């Protein structure tokens, strides 16, 4: 959605400027050659001095010649500096014209094709059939075992699940959580014991990835996720952007509002966004982030903990218009929370998108925010009745404005969006705005222009 518009007029102007620069440089070079030739010719045709010339005349001529040479030297130095300056300007012009391509090559090119290893960490426990389904897809779509090693971390000590993992041989690496002891849980939270076990497992597994295997980043999936054919392509292309922008802290393959009737299935496969909400469900983090979060990792509810302002620190994640993962895990620790109403309806991308051939630098905050803000502000303000009543022109961008928590929930209920908040942030929200696609309309569900930031009390 956020793409730099083509500017034919600007491209033509840049082309003309470049041509003029080249002509100027050529004329200056010709001028230098002509100047040298003239000086040389004058020297050849200069009348010879007679033996009767006085010594002081010879000294005067030598002084004059020395002055002339000094002047010529100064001229050539100035001319050379001008040539160097113009050459630098021309190079900068060329980089500006193809600036996006140049940035992409510097940020993306080398890292994509000769970049660091991006391991996939599969978190598993006791669902043997789910593990098999997940591994089959991870291996089916994996372009390179060397670039994308799969590490399966198993908790629970469930033998059938371990045997399934081992059946894949050297295609995957199995690590097993050594601490299978019972975990102490507060009395009021005993029914949520699974969340405590998962948090403990995550901490151990991520320590293994970064401390034992010494990787620089990792893509985390759980054993109940299907992946899209371009899953690896997506993370390969976004990894250098994650590295380049300190205001980003994760990349997720998941869109919380990714139902088929809320995304642009036909034209949106390549659309990516920034989001203040941590999506999870197939996500990538760096070693540096783990070194920040690992020492204070919580005993339970790690995903909600990650979403807290103290951890997020104003940073954002990248997420797609159309999800590159889909959960099939109705049975699990969450007991199918949101599964029937939302999760199972998430549309999994089926059209392979070559993200590594695209310029994704627009996702960098300094480039993204001005375009995003303009899109929201330029969109026609409409009512929920306008949207629901099919009164609006297809293909346009429209803005629904909410002012209160109840107002927001009313809109999301009407439209089928997820209506909950975490740390005051709505799912997929960026700067308070949710972006989605509804009946051929691009909709921005956004706060008023006097918005002061997220309100944690809305959670």
C-alpha cells in the first residue's frame, strides 16, 4: 500500500540534468586540451633571442615564464577541482535517480543472497501430528538447508512427538528442554500453568539459539502453524530492513485482521506495513533484542509481557497485508481462544511474491511515516453507514474516525475486526490506526487528529 509514486516528470528532469552535466564535463575536458595545444604552439613559434640580448632581459623572461606557469598551474588546479566536483554531483544525481534501487542493493542485495544464516526455531511439546504437519511444510518450502536450518526444541518429554522429529534425520536439529520438573504457579493461576511452562521453554530455547548455536537472528514458529510458499522469501527480504532501522524490533508473518474479507487478496500480496502491535505467530528477532529481553524474561504470559510499553519502547514490527502463517491449533494452552471467530478464518497467502526483488526501504520509519500520515489525512472521512451501505466508490481510500474505546469496539464489531487491546494498542494498529480492506475499499480506522498516544487503560 505504501509505495513511492512514479514521477515521470521528475525522471525526465533528472535525465536532462544528467545530460547537461555530461556535456559540461566534455566541454571542460576539450577546453583543457585546446589550452595545452595553444600554449605549446606559442612556445614553438616564439622568436629566438639573439646573443646580443642583455642578461637582465633573459632574467625578466624567465620570471615572466615562471609567473605564467604558476597561473596555468592554478588554472588547472581550479579546473581539476571543478571536474571532480561535477563528477561527484553527477554520481549523486545518478544515485538519487536510482536511489531506491541503490539503497535496496546496499541494504538488501548482499544480505539476501550471501547473508547470515536465518534459523527457524520450531517450539514443540506433545502434539506429534501437528509437528509432522508443520515440519512437512517448512521442509517443502525451504530453499536452502544451509541458509535456513530448522531447530526443533521439544519440551514435555513426549515420546511420540520426539520420534516424529527424529524421523526427519539430518534435515532438522532436535534439542530437548532438560528441565521437565513441575513448575510453581500461584494458586489463582493454576489453570494457566501451561503459560508458565511455555515461557520457561521459550527462554531456554532462545538461549540455545543465540548462546550455543551463536546465530544472529531467528525465526520462531510453533507446532500448529502452516506457512505460505513465500514464507522464507518474506523473512529474507525484511531481515536487512529490521537490521537497518532501530525503530523496528521484529518482523511477523501474521496479520491479526487477515480474514479474506478484510484484506486485498487479489492485489495485496506484496503489501507490507509497520505496526505497533506485536503480532507473533511466526516472527523474527535479532540477537541484540534477545540480549535485551532475555535477562528479564517473564515467568508466564510472555507475549503480553512483550507488548508492554516497558519492552516495546516505542518500537514497531513489520507485518503483511496477507498472512504468511495460519494456525490450525484449536487445541492448545489457550483452549481455542478466538479460534472459531477469527483465527481459523485468517487467509493464508497462496501467490508467491518475490520480496527480495522489491525495494522495501519504504518501511523505514523516516520514509514510511510521512507517506502513511498523508494517506490517512487525504482519505475521505465517512461514516459506518457509508461503509456498510455500499455507498462509496470502489478502489478509493476512506477514513473512519473513532474517539472512544466504546466507539472503536462498535466499529470493529460491525466490520468483523478484532476488537481487543493489549497495553492500549489495537491489533495491527500503527499510530492508533488500523488499516484494512473491506468490499473493495481501503479503510483507515483511525483516531481524531488530536490523538495523544495509546491509553493503556483501554486494555
